[in-house]
C-alpha cells in the first residue's frame, strides 16, 4: 500500500488513483496535478524568478509536463516529478536572462553597432533594412527609421522591452552584413563610398 501521508497529493488525485489503478494514464494524472496544485507550483516558481517571468515559466512548464508525460511511470511520484520539471524550467529561464543580459552589455560596448540615421543615410541603406526578415525590418523601421522609442516599439510589436532590445541588436548586425555584401560599406551614413550611388540599384 502506498504511503499517501508522506506525499502532498490532493484528495482529488487519490480518488483518480483508486479508480484507475489498473489503467494508469500519466497525461491525466499530470494535468490533474497541475490543476490541483497550481497555487503551490506558482509559489515555488515565484520564489525563484522575477515577477514578470512567473506566468511564462508556468506556461512553459505545463507544456513541457504534457509533452514528457510518458516518462512518468509511478503515479505516486507525480508531485516530485512536477517540482523537478518546474525547477529545470526555472534554471532554463535564468540562463536565458543571463544570455540576454550579456547581449545587452555587448551592445553597450559595441562601438561599431550600425543604426539607420535617415538624416545621413542613403536610400539604399533604408531599402536594405526593409529587405531583411519581417521581424528585423519592422523594428528597424520603427526605431531607426521612424524614431520610435524602443519601449513604444516593443508595445507595437507585442514583445517585451528585453526582447525588443535583443531583436534590434540582431537586426542592426544583419543590416551591417547586408550593407557590406550589397553596397560595399558597413555604415548607412557612408554614402560617398557606396557603389549603389552610381549603379543606381537601390534608388528610392
């Protein structure tokens, strides 16, 4: 007989177990446990990540739990299994924040970071910016071409400011590579050295 008193398993889950001892369904158990113990799991996550990340971590953990349901072999271990899974998602979220922080620090120290300045850029730099992937083109169009503050651009694009910062950095790096490959320069303001000025390939 399993020692239920040693586990923080809800009465609802005990009933499911008693009714389904011979037909254990891990997915059913996991979804029931996620629902019955959401408050406890949320408290566990809240103590370990910034408030803004709590709901995202819970959502990722729930999706991962369902995806990995087949790895749960013992119904009485569902809660330790879920807490371990949530702990792993918390660790992944921390690593992601650390990567984003390192990238933002690199941005602050990157003297060669390219930005489209419409007061000095030639038409081809704007054309090349708008020929990047839609995500990159959109943020360059808003921030570097349109002059929209980054926080406002993040709202328009429905992403966090951190994600917008990372995306803008990558978009500028992609534009720098495209300018070099197409125009032979790495700065939007280097119109005098741009071969497109006499080839006319990017005329507005």
